[in-house]
């Protein structure tokens, strides 16, 4: 009997796949059997580290470069993916950006950039690829939300607004598409060791304060998020709709 977590024969689009959480998700999905369509604003045309890691476990990798701050580029991306891959099975909306500043100094340009990349582009991808899933009657969409979908944070007002919007959008799309066989869910990573959290880890006082509050006693790794995504992408989660699943070492339960 096949494992419910076996994704063999499926195609998964993973945005923000070049490094960090996105790369961890791409490799973990590949280990579960999926072929990967990786997307990033800076992804190498060939020979990227994530491509090598996916191919090392015997799965195919196709890479696309797209600037998520450019609405037309996001539209072209979805057109290209549909033209070359048809209706994909899994969409992991993970790409994102963060700009830090006290709210009184936060610029309109920074606000517009973060909301476009972290929220609007996520909707465009979900709408454009999701309509084909709805027509076919099956598919899995997983957003990357954040602990700041639940909390306010400090000096990252646009990121918090966007990630709160991702959690709401997850529920709204699930309400519309669940009856059509399309599961829409999100993961909310805790403190994960990536480039984005380097400023926190390099601040000795902040690093200690955060680490002391994590019940698991450690910061997470990208593969920790990958495991949750494999669950939500698999048939084991066929009756799971509209949730934002924290993967945070127990942070929110503290």
C-alpha cells in the first residue's frame, strides 16, 4: 500500500526556492517524490544549489527567475508555468521580503514593496494557478505565513500586515475552493536559521531572549518547515482546509 505522504508523479511549484526555507521545502518535497518547479528573483539559470539537491534525490528541477515586486513579471511567470507544465499539483507560495524600520520612519516605498511581494504576488499566483486546479477538481496550495500572522513584532509593520493578510487569504480561498477538491492551507514558521533572521542571531541579547523562550530549546531548520509542507501537500491532509499551522518549536504555546 502506498504511503499517503508519497508525492511521486506530482509537480510542485515552490517560490523563493533559491535558499533558506524555500530551498528546504523544495528538497523535502523532492524527497517525497515530487518534481520541482523552483522560482526566485535571483535563481541561477542552471546549476543552482537547490537544483543539485533536488536532482541528487532523483527528481526533476525546472527553474524560473521572477521579480515578485513587478506585477507584470508575476503574471508572465504564471503564464510560463501553465504553458510548460499544465496544471500543477502543488503550489507553495513561499517567496517574501522583509524591510525593517520603526513605523514612524517607514516609507511608502518600503510599504508598497513588502505588501506587493508578500501578499499581492501571493494572491496572483494562487489565483492564476489555482483556477486550473479548481477546474480539474484537485490541488494543494500552501502559503508561508509567519508568527507575525498572530503577533505584532517590532519594526516590521508592513511584513506583519502582509503576513496577517496571508492567514486571512488562506481561509478565504479555502472557503471558496474546498468544495472543488483544492486544499488551501499555510504554515507559520517560527524562528528558523536563515539569512532573513541573521540580524536577530547576530544580536547576542535578542538571540538569547528568543532562544530562551522556545520550548524546543533550539531554532528551527528549513527542513522542519519542509516536513509540515509535505503533510499539507499529501493525501494525508485531504480533509484539512484553511488552517495556518505553526511550526515554531512551541513558541506560540508558551
